[in-house]
C-alpha cells in the first residue's frame, strides 16, 4: 500500500461508480412522467435547505461522514462533493422571438416531437484539497471548509419546426444554491479521525411555504455523495477495519452517508485503500459496475436484461411519453430498441460472489484444504464438497431433495436426478452445488447461458455413475 491512487484510471473508475449513485432512482420504469412511481422522485442523498430541514421531522439539512485515515507522513486530501441540482423545465407556446408572453402548456408537439414540463437535473461538483497538518494539540479538532455557491440560472430554448417557424420555447430554471463543506480532523492514537460535513443554507424562493417539499427540493442537494483520495496515507474500512482500529471505527458516526473503500490500485487490500466513496445508499467496500451493463437504467440494483425486455413491451405511445420526459429516458428507450441478440446473451447472467469451493482468498499456503495461490488461478465451480462420505464435484450424479421449499420449483424438482455442473463457495464459506437437471429440455440453453440451479449440500443425494 503506497497511500496514493493510480491516476487517472482510479478517478475514472470512481466517477463511474459515483455516477451510478448520482442517478440512482432518478426515474423508474416505464420512465414516463405520468407513471405513479415517478411522481415522488429524489429519494436518495437529499440534503434540504436548513429552514425546511429544521421544520420537518424526517428530512435532513446536512450530511455527515466520519472515517479513519492511517497516516504515512502528512496526509493530503482531494475531496470531490457531487450532487444533482433540480432544474424546472416549463413549456410555453407562442411565436414571439423575444420570448414575450407565451402561454404555459402541458405539452407541445413540434414536427412530431412532444415536449412536456418536467424536473430535470444538472450535475454539480465541488472540488477542494487540504492537508492534515500536525498541530501542538493534535487531539483537538482542526477544521477546513469550502463554500457551495451556485447562482440561479434561466435558459430558454426555442422550439421551431423544420421550416424555422417558432411554435414556443422551453424554460429551464435552477434556483441559487448555497452551502458549506466542512472537513474536521484530529488524532486518535496513531490514526486521523476525519469528519466531512455538508450543510445546505440555500434560501427559499419568495412565496414558498416552509412545509412544501416540492419547493424545497428545488433548493436541495440531491443524490449527494463524495469521492475522496488521499496521498501519504490510507483510508481504513469501517465495514472490516484492521483489528487495532476496530474500537475507533465503532466510534465513527455517519448521518445520511456511509464510507466504503474504492479501488485505488490494481492490488486491493481488504482493510485499506487510498480512495473512498461516501455513499447515501448501502454499498459494500469496492463496489463495481457490472461489465455486462449496457447503460444506466436508474432502477435500484437494476437487472438490465429484464428492464430492456420490459422497455420493448411498451406501446408506441408509452415510448413517446418516455422520450418526452427526459433526455436520459430517451437514451434508455433508444438503446433498448437497438440492442442486438448477442448483447442480450451477454447480460443474461454472471456469478461474481461465488468462488470455487476450497479456494482461499489468502496467497501462499495459508488457506484451508484445497487453497490456491490466488482467486484468479481458480476455475469457478471447479471445487468439491463431501456429501455422505462421497466426493461431489463437476460431473457427479446426484438426486435432488430440496429442503427449503423456497418456491414451486422445489416441489417439482424433488426426487429428480441431475448432473453437477460446479461446486461453489461464497465469502461466508457456505457451499453451493450447481446442477443441470436430467431430461430438462432447456438444460443445453441454460448451460450455454451459464445459468444453473443451486442447492445446499444437504439437499442432494450422491448417486453412482450408472444410476
């Protein structure tokens, strides 16, 4: 661990993960403005103006994260606070080149393209850098801060037909935002205890009620999160801290955001990294974007294949409504309609959380029986498990005896014979046996896609090869 990130690759990867957080829940399938689920948006990482936050019970006007840094000299920070700024889009019908008058309308169609009012979002970033200088009283809190000062904007966009005739215009308005990013730190033993706090001091617009959430959202920081990189030090995991840092990790208090480690170099440590994400949604250390994903869908932990198929079932009118709602929803519809069969096959499924049974995350010879030099050396599913004194591995013949009764499939599969296609182990050392059921007409297709049925070892009965 060198205490520095491999830039710019590490920052590029961090931004991709941050973008997934930034647009989580931005709008949901079927991506139309009239859909019930899109009537109450902006749910994650919302930091409201202080006046509204203090007048309500469940809405916060600040976000705070506490984390631990293991110094390797004098740590230096790069901090990038990111959020969405709600932008109101209005549609006006009129033919005045000076945008005088005009009538507010619910929709306006120009050359077959429908335009509707909507709340868009503008991504904002607040970067700053600081050093954790030692002081005479190292145990006392030291503070550095940066201002959030974003002016109001009003942009008009003409809506003209192919002949150049003006039919109306769009008005996009953002309210002014004001706030403060405060970083405080102190020494706790050999560690730096760091606190990052984001406060929203935006003023309400004239005439807005203190109890109006919709109005308050226009002055809020939405989907707020932060990306941090450190030089001359390392962030410690709060999910899995080193043993010596566990007491200090338990004392860290987090409000609205949780620190998770990000990959900063090719080699990862389970306990420390030079990059960290302060996330408003629950994530494990080292989150990553699935390489099979064809693009953002905004539906939490999205299943790309299912959502793409669902988009293709929308009527032409629903697709038209979705395209009119937002440029990002238009991209989803266009992408789903142009996807090729081999792209569908690619996203059909992949196993990432399982390893071969017997594989150890340790290097060298420190693992249990069957340990290997590294996880990358293992062929997924090539492990084995012992059931009834018999070794079960790929190719073994078994009879299925489902015990969980998790769904109707368990009832239909009880007593059926199958061939083992792999034996896996998750990171909690639980074993799973993947099988291909005999006489299943879809078994070839499932194996081609890499799709398996999984059973616990106590749910299979070993059979002889000729059974």
